């Protein structure tokens, strides 16, 4: 499991069914991937905040070779632009590979990958 | 106080060296580096006793002490390793210029290369773990994304193509053009292996939109240059090749594509280009020939825009019109590039630029050039740029 403390808390929240990112206590700026300091005001003070878990497909790629941890091919990976402005990466459900497009709406669900519950996204019809 | 512009023309590339580029080698990464280094030192008409600085390359995992012990470099005055992935090589040339221009060092050896076929294949996970990939390990690779470079940039290319209406033919044109150039380059791994557009379109899809022929080749080999002052280089054996401009630029944020505001714009490379142009007191219109990092065909489209050769979103049509061909408006990767000559962490692009200016390449691919720009991209849109003149 991750020894990175930010990642441990991020995935612990996923275990509870929450998609969280850091919010600055001083200026309320959201940020992801996690860092110590606010990118806007450099404050060291922050808290985890829950996101709605909805967004759209910013981009995606369909992989046809079983590199590293890829379980099966073809394998889809997408970058989701969440409604709050943050981008995250997710696998694409196998049955949705043919319908994914930039701009498709998607929603979070929580499910294990490589032994850890993670936020994952599916296209919403 | 020395200003950036005053560095222009103060340094030269006095020597170049290359190993053969192969698929399969008995030599270790270090042995390849040593061979290329000795060739560069000899090409400069110097000896190992003249070398007083060395810049080992980050991705090759070599250290200064390797070169000190093996080449007998008894009095190194300056050494540093840059860590910006593929952009490291020309950032190292910049550091070499700083050392030479200030008199901190006199003859700087800058080697690079890898066993990219026999060991560290970019198409596998057998890459050196890099601290910059930390967030990918935590938040992308568990999903089967960004496992290897082709997947990291395929998403960026997809976004770019969606945004600007680019076509696969435009990517293919880059691949075919550089493969054509390699047919005049006996040193190229793809020498003798032609590629037509149908060949490109039928090559297997790896990660959309990148097919096999969109990806740089996995090869073994190393190359090196020696940087000295212009005064010193004038008295050495090869035609003078001056460093008119050099620049380094870093992307923000640098640790993933996901975090970037705009995944389609190579901001670090753009900044590197601006700095190099400023030092050289030049612009894109002054460039006769381009040797640009082509880890993937799409890097050339994004690179042309970042370097100001065309506007945002215009690189596809620019390429389609034949600009990059040997007789086009901007001959590019005249050696075949990383797509068709070899992947040597960008060092072979610098060597090719020097050979072009020396008029030392096969006649079919000789450009009548006065000024050559070399560009490298590394990590996530960091960049380094070199402008060389006769």
C-alpha cells in the first residue's frame, strides 16, 4: 500500500465512498494531485473536501498492448474533468469502450483495483 | 554582469562522436558512453587530458566518477547532471556554455545514450524509476494508465486532435517524412526500410491515436559532444560550429499531464525556445533546419507550435503541405530522428545539426543551412533548445 500520507488518506476516503481533494483553508482553492502548499497563496493549512463525483471526459486513450499492470486489452483510460475543475484519471468500463467520446458525462463509483478501493468513473447515459 | 545575449557565439561544439546504432549490443551503457565520448574527443582533435568537465545524463544513470575512472579525467573542475528527462541533454549543453564562458571549465564532455533495445525498452516498465513519476504511480498507473510513455502522451494527442481537427494522416506524414530521410542515412537503424502512408496506416495501434510507427524506435547506442570556447574551437580541426543560442524551460505543473491547465501546449519547450531565440537575437524565420525530439510523431506537431514555426493548431496542415521534407520550407530531422535513426536521448539530434553545418552528411540529405535549431522535450513538457550557426 502507499507510504505517501496524502495518498493513504485519499484512498481511505475512497474506501468510505468519498471522492476528496485538498482545499486551502486560507483561500478555498482546490488542488489535485496533493501537495503541501496551496498553489495560489502558499498556505500550509488545508483540509480534505468532498467532490460531487461528476464531470466529463477531457480525453482518453484505448490501449492495445498489455503494458505492466494492464489486465486485459483493449483497455481504456480516461482523464475526467470534474465539475469543480479538477482532473482525475480513471479506467473506462470495458462495456463502454465503444461509446466514450470527449465531452461524455461521467460519474464516480468506488471499487477495488489492485487490491485498493479507488474512485473510478463510468459514462452516464 | 553578463547578460544572456552576451553568451551568444562564445562557445562552440568542437567535437562530436557516435557509436553505431543497433538493435542488440553486447556493450553496457557505460561502454557505449565511453566509445562515443572518445570519438567526440578525437573528433575535436583533443585528448582526454583536455577534458575538465563532464555532464553525465540523467536517464543513462551514469555518474561523473564513471568517466573520471574510465577515461582518466584527472582534474575535473565542473560537473552536473540535469534531471529533466529527454530535455536534459541540451540543458547540459547550456551548463557547459556557462562553465566555458566564465572560465570555470575549458573543455566539457556531454555524453548520452542507452541500451534502449537490449535493456531499457520504453515500451516496457523496465525504465529507470523517476521521482517525477511519483504521482503517476499513486493516481494513474493503478488504473492501467501512464504505465509507459506511449500512454502518457496518447491522451494529450487525442485532446489536441479533437481540439484542432487534426487527422491521422498528419501524424503519418511526420513518420513517413522522417523515414524517407533515413533512407539517405546509412547510420539509421531504419536505413533500407521504407515506409509508405499505407504502411503507416496498417501498422498496429498501440494506444490511440498512436500506432507503432508513431513511436520512436528502441535502439542501443550513445553519442557525445565536446563544448569549448569559440576561440579554442577556431584552432581545432573541424569547421567551426557556434552556439548562437541555448535555453531551458520547465513546465508548470511538471509532474503529470493530468494537472496541466492545457494538455495540448508544451509550455516548457516554448519558454526554452524563447530564451534560445533571445540569446541568438533570432526568431523562427531565421531557422533553416530543425532537429526536434520526436519521441512520438505528435511531439513534432506540438513542438512546431511551441517553437513558433506556426500558430496553435496549425501544425497539422503545416506538416501536410510538406514543410518538413528535405526540400520543404523547414527540413526537419534530416537524419530520420528518434523515429527512424535511433533514440539517443536527443544527443543524435545535436550531432546531426553539427554535421549539417559542417556540410558532412550524405549529399541527398544535406541542407544548405546557416542556422539549425535543435529542440528536446522531457518529462512533462520541460524543454531545452539549442541554436547552432556556422
